[in-house]
C-alpha cells in the first residue's frame, strides 16, 4: 500500500507501494472483477482485534442512577460481564438474560451524520478537558435519549475497559460507525492526536448533514405538491365528476369530447380502483427491488437521472463534492491510498463513481496517476479534473481537492436554491392545469343545458 507523503510527494506513487490483485483485466467484466478483488483486499487488510471469546446478545433490565427502570440490549462475552459493567456505574441490575433467535433489533442502525458530528465534538471536548476516553464515551451514553445510540456507546465503553482501542471498538460495530471514521481514528491513535481528528471529523459530518438537509428540503416541497395534486385529482374523479354526470344525463346535455373522456376516466377509476392500486404498488415494488438488487438496473437509472437537465447537475455536483471532500480529509491525515479508495467506494451508492474508483485502483496498480481515471469522463467536471492534475503536479493534492469540494458544494447549494425557487411556480401551474381541465370538462355541458332551458 502507498501513503500519500505529507512532504508534498503526493503524486509519486510507486508500483511497489500499491498492492493490487494482478488478476485485474480489461474485458467487459472489468468492473465486477475489480470490485470482487478489491473486497478481498480490504478483507485481508482488516486488523480487527481478536477476542478470546465470542460476543453473545443479552437483554437487560435495570434501575439507572435517576431511579428509573431501563431496559435494552447488550453484546458481551458473558452475563457476569454485563452485571459488573452496569454495577460499576452504580446501576441496580434487575435481570440479564440471553436473547432468543426471535428477539432481534428492529431496523438497521446507522448513526446519522448530525448525531455523529455532535457526539464527536463532545468527545473531543471531554478528552481535551482531561477526562479519560472510556469515561468520556460513558458520558455520551448517559446523555443520549436514543436507545440505539445508548447501546452502541455502552458497547464502546465495554470494549475500551477490556483494553481495546477506540478504532477497534468501533470496528466491532462496523455497521454502526462509518468506515471513514474508523480509519481516521486509527490513524489518530498512531499519531497521538485524537482530539484534532475528532474535531475535523465533526466538521466533516456537520457539512455532510447540512448537504443532506438541503437535498431533503429541496425534495420535500415538490413531493408534497404532487401528493396534493394527486389527491385533488382522485377526489374530483371519484366524487365531483360522477355527481355532474348524473345531472348531465337527466337533462340530456350534449357531451363534448373532453367531457366524455373525463367521464370515462372517472367511471374506470371508480370501477377498477383496487386493481389500479395493486398495479401501482407492484410497479413501485418491482422498481425498488430491482434498484436495490440489480447493479446494472441501478446504474442505468442513475445514468439516466444524471443526464436530466438540472437534476443531473445536482447529482454530479453533490457526488463530486462528497468525493473530493472525503478524499481530501483522508489524504491530509495520511490514510493509505487503498484504504481511502475502499472508504470512498462505501460512501457513495452511485455506480458510476464506484466504477471510477475501481478504475483509479487499476491505474495505480499500473503506476499511473490518480487523475488519469477521471480524464474526459462525462460524470467528472473538467474543472475538477484539472484541479486534481494541478494538485498532483504541485504536491498539494489534499489542499486542491479541498478547494474542489468547497467549489462544488457552493455550486450544489446555489443550484438547489434555484431549483426550489423555480419548481414552486411550475408545480402550481401543473396543479392548476389538472384542475382547470376537469373544470372545463364540467362547464362545457352546462352551456348545452342552459341553451335548452332558454
């Protein structure tokens, strides 16, 4: 593996320093082969601490230091360990028992970036104040109100008290803590500068959380408006239109084409609503299943969305900003290049950028530069590529990638703000068009009835 040298030799990557599986090929299955080989490499490189005995799952009930009954789950070597652990915190342990195979946690635990940023800031502050690491994490466990986080923090304390390092304790909960954070903490433990790295990671996850909130905010309004428009359409077709249909038949009104079409649609929806609902649910279910399980389908959808005007730029800017910001943090803290690529591949769900990362590994295996994998690629803006080239040539790759990240974060934010301001009138016009068409179809026969009465 190769380090990015902190003495400004970032572009001098030696073939002997980067160990890539020699079985990589350039045929049609290159990406899949690279991915499989890469997973094998990361598995062989993992340096997780080995416990003498395996962990078992327990469920406990106790009285905490506030005098309130509390229950939860805990992974430990034995029941005695759990009792001793909570007894050391002055808790009154009422019951500890092994969990059955049917007693499983609901949902998938993953600490949110906002919670992680807050926890890392607190942890850094406690350590700077001279509080021991295990006690600092114990304070986090006592402060949090979320059951899943409390369980995770308590298990960290348990492993720390048994002599494990913080990075190894986190690695034992790899589904909870991000791979990037685990590697950063491991690097900090080697350099002895844990508080600084925790502060940097807190800023990083705060920025990621802000970006996600921007995307969520941009998508909330159009989704609400579309749901409202759909609800109005269903109401008018199933309740309003049928009432006027009876009125038109009683008075022998002449039915224009538009009115007859709306009446036919209304009759069809009322008669086949259950089948329509099943069809829509099936289409959505099949789409979600294919997107999650079929890599080729997922990539096709992502490529299509990335070529849609405005939406495509939002996706590209967000992916490039996250990629360069994360890579910058890894480089600046001296993380191995192959470890960095593993982390980057796990951070993104976009198959296009995963393929770029695997291509980067292949190029590094041939002794080529990092930037060669991104040259001329449609999903990687030219300005980002040129700044990476400049960073490699000047030995300031980490700094240049940080500037790329800041630039594309600003572009992403501006584009999201523009989309939010433009989508509101567009959706209002769309809603008005739907309602207007139905109202016109109802009003037209009214003139026929009025002429007959007159």
